[in-house]
């Protein structure tokens, strides 16, 4: 079964809007795990507009599931990740002022950077994943960096799902085949939600992990955090669907 990693950035956004420590990020992460999440994801941006460096340090000793830290590999970010020693680091190509991730890495253009960064993380026993689009050539090039995994950028799938789900999923099926052929583990994330998650998981059965934040935290406003996490987990139980 695909693992669900809950991205808690939006919980930090709410906290930062008012100051203080409500909601408590550490408590929220522990609760997500208690409610069934199999991982916690954070994306500490340079301006600390949601997750702060202190949050990253505070979370590591209390988490019992996989800790995934996303970010652009500046020296400052890399030092933070190496200090904290998460299970996984996901490399994203966002510039510092980006609102959210909006593209995957060009693994041809940035090959040398990625290869060097990945070597350093792996020397520190941290699994690496590259945030990437569906171009098979760039996926095969990603494998040459010696990354462990790729994370498929799923916003195009989500944007087109209601129009034509078969057409929306097609490039991701091809991308997943390319990743598997290249010996890469497959993660996915961005705009996956309760409407489109099951179909994605059913058509890409070898996906190891999905990272979901905005939609899940938004749904929790209506359904409650515990119930929402269970709802997302049910969408990932594709083995039951196939009998």
C-alpha cells in the first residue's frame, strides 16, 4: 500500500498568521501520526512563512514515522537537513520567493548540481527524491544522479482530472514505467485530493508515497483531522478495490 505523508505547512501558516504557538505544530504532527499518517512532510522556505527552522529541529526527536524535508538545495538548507537527519529529503527547484512548487527539475540542465547535492545527502545516509515532471528522458537522466526516488509533480493531473481522467493519467503512467525501468522509487505530490487520489493510485500501483498538504488540511476543517486522514488512507487502499 502507498504511504501517506501529511504535509503540515498549512498548519504552520495558520499559527504564523496570529503569532504564538496555536496551533502547535509538534502536537499536530504527532496527532497526524496517531491518526494513521505514515509520514510527515515539511518545506522550510527561506522566509519561514510557514515552517520554521526551529520547527524542523523540534519535530525530528518526536516523530515515529518517516520525516520528509522538502526544499531547494541552498547551502543553508542542506546544512539543516544534514543536522536533522530525516528519512528523506525531496529536492524542489523553487526559487526563494515561490508561492508553491510549480515545476519539476530539468535534470539535464541541473544535472551537475543535483548529482553533487545527492551525493552529499547520501553520504549522510539520507534517502533522496527529485521533484520532477513526466518527461521520460528527464526521469532517465534523474537516475544518473543516483537519486533513490523521483516525486512526480501531479498538478497537471489534478488540473485535468475532471475534464478527462484517462487523458490526465496517461503521461503519469508512462513516467512511472520509465522510473521503474530506471530503477527509481516513485513518490507523488501536488494537488492530490479526495476526488482524484484513488484513480491515481489505482493506475500507478507501484507508487511508494504521496505527500499531501493543502487539500488534506483544508478537508480537515470540515471533517476533522483524524477522520480526514482516515479518508485519504481509504483512497489509497487500491488492493481492496482489485480484490
